[in-house]
């Protein structure tokens, strides 16, 4: 019986041993990183030291893409909801996981930049930047106003183009615009697709507040996953969808003053031919 218990416990003991071995290796590697990048000798890594750690790893594959402050924020969370002021030696393995994910992201952005730098100028003018963002936006072309704003904010050289060192900031800026600013609106097309007047006015107002004209609201609403009344099962809309062509024309008839119908004349009685009568003899 003792041998049976030993055989049962042995695999679990080996698994625990392997886990401890991996954890010990991670801790030793974390201590080595701490010794290398803890310039302030505090026993932890502050924000600047984490940035230096990131650059040492990320720059191996995409040195020009760089590291943004928002990237450091994610790493400093070490799996939590808010960024910490320092990363402890026990948290370094989690921080490294975030750094490696950042490395993969930078490789993707670098390859995307190379793909759309058609003239090999090491910068993307407006049309090439539009093509790049269109791919990220699942085929939807970005608005000219958004592109102009991004270039204005990120064009360091002032030549109207985005270099690889600024491409990541440009992409992040576009994502912010895509979340905050609605696409423009087209009222007539929205109505033809069955959107309610309230929905149309809501997005028109948002577009107007953002400085856009009222075009393309259907595209925007579809992108946001907002359904029309017909799609969400509105009873009135269902009746409208099931209406016959004559019933669909009813609203137009109600808009115009109703004409008084002329009385339908009764059919005339059939005319019967009178029997011929003999003429009376003429008396002399």
C-alpha cells in the first residue's frame, strides 16, 4: 500500500518541483535585471528604469518605432488596473511579459510602415498614412479631417508626412479620434435604412459638435453596432415592413389633403328595343 501511495504522489511531487524550478529561474533572472537597471539602488525599478529596460529589448527589432508613455503605463500595472510608481523584483516577470507583448506590437507596426512606404522615403504622406489606417480600420477609409489633425500633431519635421519614429503616436492618436469623434451623417440614407428620427438627430448633433457635415451616418451607426428600429423588432416598424405597396404609400396620401371621392355613377339600365308598331291606317 505504501508503494501505491508513493506512485500516486510522485507525479504531483515532480510537477511541484518543476514549477518551483521555473519560479526560481524567473526570480534569478529578475534579480539580474534589477542589478542591471536599478540605477537608483532602491531595490525596485522606477518609471525611467522600466523605460530603459523596454528600450533594451524592443530596440532589437524595431528601434525607430519606440516606446510611448502609454506603453510604460501598461507595463507599470504589472497585471493590475492602475500603474504603480515602482516595480518590485517579484513583479519583474509580469512586467517582462508586457514588454515582450510590446515588442511583438512594435514589430507589427514596423512591418506595416514598410508596407505602405511605397516610395521608400522613410515617411508616409497623407495618402500613404490613409492606406495604413484603412487597413487597421477594417477597410473603412479615415476622414480627411482626422488625417490632417494627426499629421499636424505628429509631423515633427514639418513636411506633411509621418516618419517611422512618429507612426505609433499617429496610430494611437487616430484611435482616440475614432473613439471620441463620430463619423459624419447622411440623413436621407439613414431614413431609407429604417433608422429612427431620434437616432439620426442624436448622431447628427454629435457630428455637428465635432465640426463635421452631415454625411455617412449610416456607416458610422453600422460601425458602432447600432440597430435600426426594423432590426430591433419595433412593432410599428414590423407593421411597416409587412405593409403592402398600397399601404406603404399611405403616409404620402396622408400628407396631401384628401380629395373628395366622386360618387360612382350607377350603371345604366340596359336599353330594350321597343317592338315595332304597325302604323294606323290613314282614314280618307
